[in-house]
C-alpha cells in the first residue's frame, strides 16, 4: 500500500494547512503541463494528487490510516512468527573445521582426477602435417564447389492482391503559449474528482467569446461540484452523465494562462494573468428531459449584468 504521507513529504500528524502547502509545492514541480518532455511526470503527479485527495478529506484519511495500521499489525505478527522458528548457529571453531575438511576433500578429488586421466601422446610435427593436409584439401574443394554450383531456382508463390487500408491519423492541435488544451482540468486538486450519474444527459458548451474559459458544473439541487474543464475560444466541449435534477455552471474568462498563479486564498493553483470576467448561471439552471442533450453558449456578459456576473470568491466556492 502506497505511503501517502511519504509521497507528500509530511508527517502522519500533519494538519490540512501543511497537506495543502505540500501539495501546492509538489504540483508546481511535477505537473505534466510543466514537464512535457518527462513521461514519468504524469504518473508522479497522479500519485501526488491521489495522496492529497485522500489525506485532505477527514473520512478518507481515517479509513486510510486504519488500513495502514492493520497492514502494519499483520506484518509485525508475521515477523514475530518467523522469530519463533528455530535458527541454527555455528561457532567459529566449527566453521574453521568445515572449511578445512572442504579444502581437504577438494584436494583429494583433484589428485584422483589427475591419476585417472592418461597423459596425452606425443606426436611429431611430421605426423600432424600428414593428418592435417588431406582435411585442408577437402575443405578447399568443398568451398570451391559451393561457389561454382548453379543456384537452385524456386518459383515464388502467386502474389496476393494487396489491400490498402487508409488510417486516419489524429489531428495535432497546437496550443499557443499562455493556453491550455481544451479538456484539461487545472483545478482537480482543488475541486476533487469527477462525479457522474447513471444517465445519458449531456451538456455541450460552445465558447463564442474571444477569450479562453474555465467552466465548472454543479448539481442544481445539492450545489455539489460535478465536473470542470478548460475551454479555448471558438471551441466546444461536452459534459456527460449529468444528474436528471439539472445543473448550473460558472466560468472564468481571460487570456494568457499562468500555471503558477495562486487563487482562492492560495488554495488553487493556476489562473489567467488577465481575468476578463467571472460568470455564475445559478439563476438559470439547465434542466434535462429524459436522456436529453442540451447546449449552453458562453459569451461575454456586457453592461455588467449582476444576474450573471460573479467574483473570484463565488467562482471557487465549494
């Protein structure tokens, strides 16, 4: 079982402030967007995120501590059982006696092998030449015959008709500097994991504004966070498996994403350097019919309508 405290580099008595501070520090080092050339960064960041999501929630942390405590107790019990098994020990004198008899036995075996092996017979150089000359001539003739023999022709099997399969390669989307790719979830460590339901309800967001946006979706009845994603200007994204009771959404629009900028009293990492507008659509929620697909349009609210505009504190409210 992974040691979440060691992953975050905190003690088992660490409070929420220490855990959050450790997560922010590690996220700024191992976030995949900051390590595009390191294939291991994604796995390291996922381990850090999993450790943070477990230790920051009191109930999950209690269950984790209980499991690690049980595992430690079982390990100690097995260790005590192994200690009760009989162990054989030897004195230094006995070890020296064993080494002496082992050397003595090997010397006797080697002497016996030398006595049983007959010495090689001596031959004159003349006898070696008589024996080797015919073999050399035979090998030479064999090599000449191999290179002068006509090659054997074997008819090729009939050529099968080739079937060309055209594979459509995925399109590569270049992300300009200061943007994230559409679909990224920059606030997973703050809002938590994705929550879905056993429905076919979907909500598609079309970003008609001239700015990038971060969209967050909430349950209309419980105000519980459900999902969020980064959405580039002129792009669309679809949220699936939403509750039948309906949802509402909030968004933050701006330009030039800064992955090191701290928000929500330094608990959330990343934001636009230039934030244009916060929006809150709680007053106009989206209500689904049975297994329906709805569409929402993101556009800049002009004239500062209080019905739809919000604030940083409102956007990051959980």
